[in-house]
């Protein structure tokens, strides 16, 4: 590697002391390769932007649970609330194409650690499984038959707050950007 000012090149120009490892046009080849790599990277960005724009185009509402205080956003033009149960622990939402969304809280009556709850939620034989355990939350996601299931659970004091979404694999293009936004705006209560 040759250090030229602030730039570092992976070759030595021809004719320099200790050089001879590259032809005079090596710099041009390096610049062209770098430019092509950047062009490819830029071409890969629009789908992510398009997905983000598609998610933003929805009518986003916020559900806040009165009992536990957690909140989460959801696209109201996609999911319809079904009403809270008698114990007021959460809300179920459904879509016209069969997707379901649950936001609920539960008291940690068994005194589970976050890791124990994560291990319980991670059981199963979902394909394409993704799991992540953080300091105060975990995510478990995967494909179970024709459905994709996503679950984010947050430990808040002596309570678990959960966002759970299920949708058909065939609807992945539609729902993946929505799930990303819903997961980002799901917050534990007081």
C-alpha cells in the first residue's frame, strides 16, 4: 500500500523506489473500480428508499394502552382494531388480506428474566429464523409454513410489552417495510 498524503492506494505507481508492482495506469484502474462499486451501491439504495416511502404513504395512527402505558404506531388504512379484551391488556388488529397485529402487555408473574422469556419465545421450528437479545428487549422472527411471524418484546419493570405481527410470505413486499416502522415506534410503558 502506498500512502500519498491523506489517500491510501493499494498499489505502488510504476517506477517509484520499491515499486514496479503496478503499471502506470493502475491508478486509473483503481479509480474506475471504485467508481463502479459506488455506482452499484447507489443503485441498491432506491429499493430501500422506495420501501420507506411506501410505508410513509399510509395513514399512521398510535395505539396507547391505558392499563400498561405502552404505545405503538400502526397503518390504520391496513389494520383495523378489534377492540380490547375485558382485562384491557392490549389490542388486536386485522387486515383484509389476513395479516394480524397484536400489541399487548403482561405482568411478569413468574419473575422471568429477559433471557428466559427470550428462550421461551425462541422455541419452535420456524425457518429463516432471526433472533436478537438486547439489554431490555428481544426480537424473534421467522417463517412458519406460509406465514412470517415477527415478535418484539420489551421488559419494563415487572412487565413485558409485546408487538406481534403475522402475515403471508406472499405479502412480504407489502408488510416488511410496515413491520420495520412498527417495530421502531413500539415503546414500553411506564
